[in-house]
């Protein structure tokens, strides 16, 4: 386990526990160290055989580059078991975060990125400028390392490995939200800033297509056609639904129907089928295909009582009815 992954492991454990508090964990593994009183942190370190005060810790911080290095030094010579070592690490990490803010090493940055992503995902973010600053710092870290000769994709992957969250998925969701809020300049800046680190990632190309559709519809259509050709060769249900949602008001009719039929083959759950039905009904509404929209809405309404996670039977007659409606659009 690398130094970066060490902290991410506990962030992941805590996030999973917050979603399911029936998980078998030790209290110290999932505590919110950010809210722990300084006095208690120092007391617990003493209980593990590490006696420090704030002044002493700050002095030590001047001699080390990361909390991991300092922790290893403090543990050297102590006959501490693995659990005790991990307890000390989490406490030292929090002290470093508070008392040595001028030394923003990568593990500290990744921890902050994880924290802000969690607040965003849970709808607990009070000031969006905070996460904007974190993303600006992320881009600076990536750019600086690339300027020093590092491989862009490798650098991005190393930072992702130090985070408990899926950073790439978060970036997609966050940028998509900026587009939905019509903050197009900021969304464009983010796409341009991170594009070299994500290569030809199809999700980010879809974001680019969304922006292009506002000013260069032909270029957007060409990019969407490219993404659909890619989608037809793969089996990514979530991505297909995302493209279809975008194409409700943008794109070629023939390509929409072709992708919708392909997506039908990927359906697994009732929720998937209903999502596809709703998207296609919206598409019919946009095209003023009233009879087809009504037919799809009737199928959708008839399935309201079904469990979202229920497995869809590929022989379900309503799937065939759905395909028959598509033929008449």
C-alpha cells in the first residue's frame, strides 16, 4: 500500500460506514477526526506511547515532508502492533492537517479532495467556492507534474489512487451540473483544463458535445455520431442512456433510434427499462409524435408498480411493444 492509498483506505471505510452503520468496524476506524478536539487527539497519542504537544509537533513538522514520514519516525523503536500503528497514523495525519498547513503534501491534498467530494455528493456543501479552489489546486498539481516531464494520464491515475472517491466520475457530474446551471464558461474551463489527463474519455467527449451544441451544432453532431459508433461496439448501458438523454433535443433521428434499439439489449433491471421508456417518450414529445409518445407513456404507466431492481425478462412482451413503437417514429 502506498502512502497515498493509506489514508484513502480509511476515508473509504468511513464513507461506506456512513451509508451502512451496521458494518463491523472499530470506532477509531470511522471517527470524524476533523471534529475531534485537539486535547483528545494529543491524549490518544499519549495512550499509544507517543507524547507530543502542539509546539513540539510543529517543530517536528519542519523536518519532514509528509505526515507519513513523521509517523514512521515516531513509531520507530515502539513495539506497536498494526492496529496501534494505524491509530497513531490517523491522529498524526489530523495534527499535520491542522498544524502544518503550509506543507500541502499529496496525501493531505487527496484527503481534502475526498472530503469536498463527499460533501458535494451528500448535498452538504455550503460554499461552492471551496470545491472550486480544490479543483483549481488539482489542475495546478497535474500541470506542474506534467511540466516536469510526467505522463499526464499516469499522474492523474496516481492522484485517483490516493482518493477514496471516483475522481473522474465526480468531475463528470460536477461539470455536467455547471452546464445544467448554464455556467458555460466555467464548464468549458474545466473541460479544457482536465482534457489532457483524461485522453479520449467518452464521458468527457459527451460533455464537450453538450457545450459545442450551443455554438457549433454541426461539430456537436459529428462528435455525437463518433460517440454513438463507439457505443454500438461496447456494452455500457449508463453511457448509452446519457447520450440518448442528450439527443432528445440534439442529434440525428436515425442515430437516436439505432442507439435506443442497441440499448434495449443491455437492459438488466426494471429501472433501466423505465429510464429508456421515459427518454424515448420525451423524444417523441419533442418530435410531436403524439401517438407514439402516448403508446410509450402507457407502457411506462403500466409498469409503475414493479420493483426498480427487478430483473427484466428479455421475452417481456412490452419490450417487443416498445420496439414496435420505435419503428413508427
